């Protein structure tokens, strides 16, 4: 199934873009309706994109039903966000203390997305590109081949080591393989997150501050830890029941290349306060909810 090409602009003022999400405004206000995508848009037609296949460190994450904001090491999280905005053509961005963009130069940039579906939160799951795409009509069908993938912000974030691979089942296998090649090169060069990555090597969790300010781990695992710890009003960091919590989260997936169908809790090993992911992130394919 080909992608749908949608042209438009990226705008960041009043938003909080991070390393894997940005707000996009189609030239045609009805673009998502025409493409039959159940996308949630604001009053001006803008939609929050989810960049396919990547997951950058969290600059701000609030578990459902909570008022506590969590984050991962801000040097790397901020670097991913800055790289994404620079790639889209924003030369200068100012933020307030909460991370909201208060000013940007320019105020908007041109670009386009290739998308096939929206996630459960109404975000178009997209490959994102700056500039124009010639010889293809807006809302036309496009096949994304491996060479064209390298122009996407998605691939560039992985190649620079500024995001983890986080694959879902609707991603085409040939594109997944090309993205994994970028991940392997970034890891071999020790770029970005890979310089201090501890997800698969394992780590001992000693405090919440350590989780937010020191540990460089897969954002999916970080979010599950934040959700679990947020339930403990004592402010502690005990992992005594984290395995049971993961079982209740039921993150369905399959591993590659063996195709083993399972859930995330079976791939996370917890022993007292030590935790590790037993399978490399690029060998995990999550099933869309």
C-alpha cells in the first residue's frame, strides 16, 4: 500500500516539539478527510505528527491521570528536538521554562509528509520531509523506496544517534531494514544516545532523579517506568512489582527475525533493582493498538 503525500507547513510557536513529533498544517484543510485518515486537528487545521519508526528521549512526559511531568536526560533530549527543528528549516527557536516555543525564525517552514494511517491518539504516523516534492500531486500516492528514505527527518534522527528505533507492525520491512542500518552505524560510531546507552546492558535503578537525569534508555521502557513509579506516592524507586505492572500494560509485539509473538514484559528482566531489556530495540516490532 503506497503512502499519501500531503504538502503543508510546519509551525512550532505555541507548541512543544520534541525529537519525534511536530505540528503540521496541510495546504488543503481537508487533506486528512480526503485521505480518509481519522486525524485530530486544531481549529486551524494543524495536526500533531508522530514520526514513524523513531522514539527520541522524552523532554516532557506526563502519565495518564497524573500531574507530574517526567523527562529523560535533557542534553540528549534537547539535542534531538533542536536537530529536528533545524532539519525542518527553523534557524532560531526560543522556549519558556516549560519547553513551549515562544518565538521562531522563520515562524513557519515548508515541507511535506508521507503517511498511511493515524494512531489511536489521532496523530498521522508519518515520514517527514523539509521542502517541496516535485512531480507528485498533493494527496497523490507515493511509494517510498530506500534511497528516498534518507531525505526524511526520521532516518536522519536515527543516523545521528538522536533517537531510538521503535518499530510498529505497519512499517514496511524493507524500510525497517534500511532504518536499522542507520541505527547500526550510529551505534558503531557511539553517536548520541549510543555513547551512554544502558537498556540492553542493564542498569541498577537507585532513584527517580537518576531515571530522569542520568540513565539513557529506550523511551518506551522509560515511559513504563515513569507510569509505574508515578503510582507510588512515597517518592521511592522500588521495582518490586514492576514485572506485574508490565504484564498489565500488555504491550503486544513480535521479535525479528524469528517472528516470536509475545509482550514487552517477557523481554524485560528484573532482578531486585536491576533491569535490562533482553532484545535489542531494532529487533522488536510493536503491534499498533
